[in-house]
C-alpha cells in the first residue's frame, strides 16, 4: 500500500481501478514475462478475464494483496 499522492516504491506499480472496486467483482491478475511480473485489473466473469486466464495469467490471491495492506504493519491486526 502507498498513499494516494505518491507511487509505490520499486518494484511495485499501482493497479488502477474504480475507487469502489471490490475483490468480489475485480481480480488482480499477474503474468511472469522474462522473470518480471506484469499485472492488470480485470472484471471477473467477463470475456477479458477468461482470455487472460487462457493466456496463462493468474489471479493474485487476496492474502498476498492483504499482506501489504494498511493492517500489515499494525501489531494488533497484522
């Protein structure tokens, strides 16, 4: 996670989506190319999402995303 006024530190890149995007409707996708992961946000249960999966893209598990969320540094919740 990073603040809205600064980009995330390397090697992380922002994933842009609707402000009210939830993991119910959206999937963070990744694919490793030449040893580097690229990522995108897609809407689940749509043709684009299906085509990404068919091309070897993977959904990033929510647990991996939450590990870097605001609660990750909180000694009570993270």
